[in-house]
């Protein structure tokens, strides 16, 4: 759930890191997504069942959740699950939207000219 203030809250099953708050079990109540997103205002979220992405109002990308197919390896991690959001460590331009499938993470970029 993305709030107007840019915070993200998650609940449900967390076995693949999709809650983004370190909880690996079932969570019944919404809890703040943490990691590199702490203090960052988010403008968009996207993803699939267990691979999630967020875009900040500054156009930075953050990823977490399932990484079994290397879809989040852009973070430099080869862990099969990322239990906290990580900032993508390079600037792509101003990212405007994100999405994911079971195997792929996608970014829509507006290039700064």
C-alpha cells in the first residue's frame, strides 16, 4: 500500500522477502517497508507476487523480494531473497515507472537531456 506521504506498507506472506521489512512469516497487519527506503518518498510501486520495485520522487529505483532468477542482481546481491529494499546503485535517468514478472524487472526511463 502506497500512502500519499510516500511511505509503503505491506502485509501477508513474507517468505521470499516481498514484505520488505525483514519478516519471513505471515504478517496480518500492515507494517512499514524499511531498508534503503527509510526516509525516501516513493511515487510508484510495481511488481509481481514476490518481486517488488519502487520509484522515489527523485527517480531512484529500489528493489526487494525474490531474486532466484537474478532479476534483482543489479543491486550486486546474488542472494535468492532480498528481505529489505535495496537502492539500485546506478543512475538510469529519471525513472517514471517500474514493473516485474516472475523472471524480469523492468524500468521505464525518461532520459535527462
